[in-house]
C-alpha cells in the first residue's frame, strides 16, 4: 500500500500496512526506514547520487530535480552518509517507494518473529579490547583536565563472524519489534555491504517550513527491576556529568540551526526517553526555517557531526578519534534517512547499528567522554548499547 507524502501518517489504513513493508524487505537492493511518523520501503535503483567535491545536499537536490516530472509524486532519495566528511555516501533514488503509517501504530508489530533456526556459533572479537578502550578513555580524560578540549566520543566495535551469512530480514524484524517507536533502518552502505540498525536519535526532520531536532546525550542502562529502573532514570536526570554532556550537545545544535531559522525553540532542561536497553537525556528542538530552499539534508549537514557523536571542539575531537580508534567508523555516527524533491525528509544519527558483509557483522557503540568520565563507566555504557543489536543477532557479550 502506498501513501503520498502529503497525507498524514495517521491516515486510516488496514492493520498490517506497516508490518507488510517490514516483512517485504529483502537485502538485495531494498532500502527500509521506519520512524515514529511513517514507514518506507524503497525497491530498485532509478539513480545514484554521485560522489564528488560538492556538498551532498547540492548533489541530492540536482539529481532529484532532474528526475521530477509534472503531475508525478516528488522523487525521493534514501540512504546513508558516513561519519567522515570526505568519504563516499550511499544515497540512491529507488525505482519504487512504498509508504505506510508508523510501525508503532500497527497492532501486528506485537507479534513475535518466528525462530530462524540455529543462531549459535557466533565468534566475537572486541576491537579494541575493553582494557585498551579503557586506556583510551583515561588518556582522553587526562587531556581534557589539562584543558586541551571539552569532550570526545570514543567508540569500539564487536566483529561477529558465523559459519553462514546473517539473516538480515529476521534481524531487522527483531530490531523493529524491540523498539517500534524508534528509527529502524536497513540500507545498502557499499558494494556487498548493508547498514542495519535501530537508532533512538533524530538528527533533524523538515516538513514544509518546520524543523525538528532531537539531540540525545547522557544515558543510563535500563533494569529489569521496575524500582531500580525508575531509580536509574531519576539519577540520570540529576547527574551533573550527564547534564553537562547533554548541555554541550544542545548548545551546538542551537548554534548550528539558529542562522538557518526564523525562530527556534530550545527547552531549558532535558527530559527522558527510553529504549529497551537505555534511558537517554533528550531535548526536542523545534523551529521555522528562514529560507524555503533549505532542505532537510542542508539542515542535517549543518548539524553533522554533533558533539553527541564526535565531541567538541569538533576538529580536535575528530583528531582524538582518529588517534584512539583502531578502525574506520564508515557509516557509524553518520546519518541515515530520506528526502524528497520538495526538501522534506528525516535524517537520523546512525547509532545502535551494524554493517553486514558476507558472514561478518561489525557492531558499533560509543560513549561520550568528558572530564568527569571514568574508564569503567564508559566501557559499561558501550556494553549496554551493544545489547540492542546483540538481542537481534542472538549473540551475547
């Protein structure tokens, strides 16, 4: 079933419209994105966005403009952009785009995913090892206390290898059912590679002249015990370390968006959002775009990378990341999403994700390191973030 972008996401449709798109996803060329507002499945490739020195938003605008036809729905680009500003993106215009309401409104999303047979036998390699990661955190904290910079986000990976290729459609269904109100995605990220994940964080969305951004920074693991879970949530709201980390991110979002907006509303204090694995400090920023020609990807590019995935100052944090992380982030902490030829779209921070290639999955998780951080706490935070994907994979850390 298809919906035009001009129809509200809550348009009455038969139960199962969103889960039908989820069930229809196939990793050979499909692009799936689900948000709290809509579900999208792109099939085939009408055009790819070229890689050159021009800003991504300009390249996207030109390709979509060339494909636009009078009386036809606005063409849509779907895909991912990497963390590194000079690395190639993986953006394409599908031959066909199907839309449905959000997964969270589909009652069939509550049904369990059928068991996919033997999911054991994963070989897990931690890169870097937890002790090496802790040493990198300690070194960064020492430099911050010496006044070199304010924050850096340091990541680590889990490399999972199996005797067979992973069942990506089953993993996608598990991710979507675990957090149906979040942002679930599966898109090609390069030749023979698929980016798959469930991010809690909206970078920016634009609909007409209105924009919304939802930076997250500062988190705490959930607990299966209700009383302990509530205690952890309350403690996060009062944590001086986490509130400082969050304030740095919100200030950067305000600074990046203000020149592009006629008005901008930024709450004074964060609230809480939850996923199945974590509590997060959250601030919802809303505004009115000053120039109607500024697209969703223009706004996302102005924000990327936020201190929530890189650090501050940005240039120094990028250098520390390059020195400290023994791997290429690729699409991790980039952005994934969609945009139409009218400039409307949604771009999500690419976290809680993995990149699949042949029989290997590389999972990513990072933690925001500030002067008050400890190696033990940040290592534990990354372990908690890994659990979102490990649950979908059927592996354990």
